[in-house]
C-alpha cells in the first residue's frame, strides 16, 4: 500500500525505521515471553498463590517497561535515526512514522504479556485469532487513511498502533474469562524476590530476541549512505525475509513454555 500509493520516498522512510523499530519491539516481546515462563511453571505445579503473584509482578514490570520505553524512544527517535544515517529527504517522514509506533508501545506490551500468559496456560489459539483480526483491521485502516483520507506515512503508523490496541484489549478480556486462575487480587504488590526471578528470565530473553536486529542496524546504516532507492529496496527484501524467519521464531516461542 505504501509503495503503490505513496511512492518510493515514503516506502524508504518507513523501511529505514524497520531495524530500529524491531530492535525495540523485539526486546519488549522477548521480555514479555520471559515474564510468562514463571507463570507456566506455577500453573504446571498447580500453585495458585504463586501463579497470582507472578502474574501481578509481571504486570507491574510490564507497566514500568511501557512508561520507560515509550518516553525514551519517543524522545530519542530523531537522534537514533540520525545515528543510522537516514537521508535528509526522508528523515522527517521516518521520524513521524517511528514516533507514532513508539507511542503504541503500551499496547504492544499489553498484547505480548497477555499472549504470553495465555500460551503459558496452554492457549495459543486465541492470541492467533485476535492478532489475525487485528492484522485485517490494520490493512483496512492503512488503505482507508492513505487512499480516501490522503494521509502520509502517519496513515500507516496509526493503524498499526490501533490494531495492536484492539488485539490487546481482546486478549486481556480472554485472560479474565479464563476464570479464577487469572483473577489477580489487587492487594498483591511488587515482590522483590519474584520480580528478580522474572527479570532474570525476561531480560536475557529480551536481549536474545533483539540481538539479530542490533546487527542488522549496522547493515541498514551502511545501506542508508547509498540513497533512498536502495533503502526502499532493502525494505521490500526485509518483508520477504520476515515471511521466512517469523514462522520458525513463532515455533520457538511456543516451545519455551511447554
């Protein structure tokens, strides 16, 4: 939609942010997957007390991650894009796009943590259903905001954020529908011992999940020096590459909590 309706420059602007985008969001996804592992252990052991406490502590940590990452990435979006040599002719659009994406970090955290919890309890179908629906909404809004409304790259970014928010709300509702096993008492506060264990699993998982993109950023930084057309071509290639890599990545995430 971007390439056909907005042109090469817009495609390059969006594509120039992919590695930076997935570096941050990949870190968050890896952390949320790690946070769900103690939940899976408590559920397998039929320890409802620990299950509730791990859920609550994971939620507190996710809230902290949301606030910190949203503020830092939104403020540092422009300097980070300068650091990877984003060309001047697409720089403004790249900043506009990636800032909107980073503003949606809370929705991303909420979806990934809730999905991790459901997978830990043996339900991988509903996260898929909700994400599939969100993807359809995303595509429809992309077209609607770009073609009839006439928005630019922000017309691509906002649907991504809104569709993630829809998926997050649906999956959170599903968590509550699972019954008393997911009814976390409001009185549960952050427990230092449990939080340390959750972070001990989540942070290495986060770095592992984002490590590949850290290397790709160096490649993108070099490609950016060649010009806008080369950045757009790299963006198209990255999309095709993702179609091959993501299925295997999804299987590995599923096996973590088995």
